[in-house]
């Protein structure tokens, strides 16, 4: 399966607002969280916003990164 490559600017367009899908990145992998009830309008628990690399933030989360396995992978995030 071919996946898309995103840079940070492209990823920021997928913020879950105005009908846009909600994508987040973690450790270089981009996930689609659009349909998750935990990500209404591209926001999670009023602390995290879609359209961003949440690698550092998720390290501080009260859950493990394995929660991301429930979401579809849509691509990879290019390194800076």
C-alpha cells in the first residue's frame, strides 16, 4: 500500500476544521483521527489539536501510544 508523504505545512491543513479531515502525526507516522468521537472538530481533550506532530505531547499522555493502532495510517511525516 502506497502512503502519502506530508511536510509540516501540509499536515497543518488537516486540522479537522471546516470539513477537513483530522490527521495527527506520531513518530513520523500520520494517522487519520477524523471519525473518532475523542477528536471532535480536530481537538482532543482541549489539549491537543489535529494537523500537528504530537510525538512529544503523547509521551506525556495518560495512555500509551498503542491507542493509535485503532486509526488508519494515511502517510508519513517528513523529517525537518
